[in-house]
C-alpha cells in the first residue's frame, strides 16, 4: 500500500500474516485459501 494509506490494504495484510495464500477464480466466485504455520 501507499504510505499513509487508510484503506485498500486487505490483501496486503493477508499476505503479510499468512505463510501461503492462493486465489482461485471460477464460475462460483473467487476462493481464497490461506495457510498459517503454527
């Protein structure tokens, strides 16, 4: 995100907190799978 951004950071945050993230788009919509190391 841009410096001092106040919105539009959702996917950036998701990438920062997960160990892996995958996006799949199809006729039923977009599915996001996030993985986390524990």
